[in-house]
């Protein structure tokens, strides 16, 4: 009989629900608790284990389970909450959430994808920290424009400090990227595409490690640049893109804006869409999807950039 497990993760505790049978466990989220979970689930041999992404808290347990060969799927919390509402489960406690995740596992069967390795998680964390520092620098730069005389010295000093920290992070990220043969190869391939720079490559490798492992439709849906149908009966609504990985889309957007100017293939593709009367936003999103598809194909086939148009 197939077994399905839902695990709700809090900072200090774990709640498990195993279906069928409604076996529940409440454990501390520490080394001993993790060992108990791994031991019990190894005995159960579940078909699928589902947990929510909780800002990185889930990675410790998910990695331990995956290392034992257990099938783990980490899902967006919105998916679990929407599923709970759809099934009439409006109450929310840690144990209820674990039961909802077990039911979600049984009904939806989300795909099990390989978890990021330790090196990729470190790279992801550093890229995230770089983004945070840049956001701070933007805020301080805006404040500088309206700062009083007594404030200006402090704001200027903070901007200089942020510039230094960002530079150090850039050096660290570059060294990590070039130290790995696999990352170095992918970095060289991606940066060979006109319009794709170092920040885009870093973000794609850190936050979208599935690049090259999925087909073009799957990677577009994962990042969130695949148009979603909005039809009902005779009504044919506009297609919209939503969901996916916002941080990846943000750098992909900037790379696409650059590529529309300097990449012959993307530039020609954008021109055809514009001539067909497509709105500017539709053109940009379509070009983002095309650029992402190109990246995915190049990584999958280990092929260098070769423009189709000149």
C-alpha cells in the first residue's frame, strides 16, 4: 500500500502525518529529532514525502531524507494553503498543516526534483545576500538626494561600506564559480550569449539549477514566463504569466532588455513580434522566454552560442 507523508516544519519543531493510518509525530527540530524522522520514514518507505519551503528551514531535513534515498518534494506554501481551502480545511495548526501536506502528496503527487547540493546552496545564499546589499544601496542612494547636511556624511559612509561589501561578494562569487569545473563550463557557455552577463549567469546557476535538465516548456513554467490560459466557454481571455521564481525573472528581464539591443537573434525575434502588433510587454516576456529556452538548450547540449541571424 502506498504511503504518503506530510511534514510541517517550524523553527524548533517537526510535525509529521503518515497516511493512510493517520500516524502522527511531534518532535524537536534538532539532531535527535531528525534522526528519529529519518529512521521512521526509512521503515515506512513512503511513496512521497511533502514539505513546504519555509525560508530555508526545510533544507536540513530535506537533505537528510534525500541522502537516504527517500522521495522528497518541497512545494510552495501557497499550493498547500490553496489545497487546504479547496478541501474545506480552514483551521490551521502545525498538526493540521502536516495532515494537509500528506493529503496533498496523495492527491497531487508533486514531482520530486533533486535538491541543491551544499555548494549550490552556499552560492544561492551569497547571491541572495548580494541582492539584499544592492537593495540597501539603492535605498541609501535615494535618501542621499534628500538628506540634510548632518545626515549626508552618515549616508555617504554607508554607501561606501555597501560598495566595498558588494565588491567583496562579487570576488567571492567569481572565485567559487571558477573553482568548479562544472560551473565554469556553464558560466562560459551562458556568458557567450550576447546580453548575458556575470550577474545573470550567477543567478541562473544558483537559483535555477534545473537549467539544462528540463524541456523548454518545463523550464518556462518553472521560472514563470509561460503564458497561462484564461478561457471559459466562448470567452477567450488574455494570457498572463505568474508564479515561478521572481528573483530569476528579475535578472532574466534585465538580460533580455540588453539582448534586444545587442543579440541578433533576440533582436530579430522582437522585431517580428512588434511588426505583428504585439504590445511591448508581450514582446519582452516572449523574448525572456526565448532567451531562457536558448540558455536551457545550450546547457543541455553543452553547445556554444551560434547566432542564427546576422
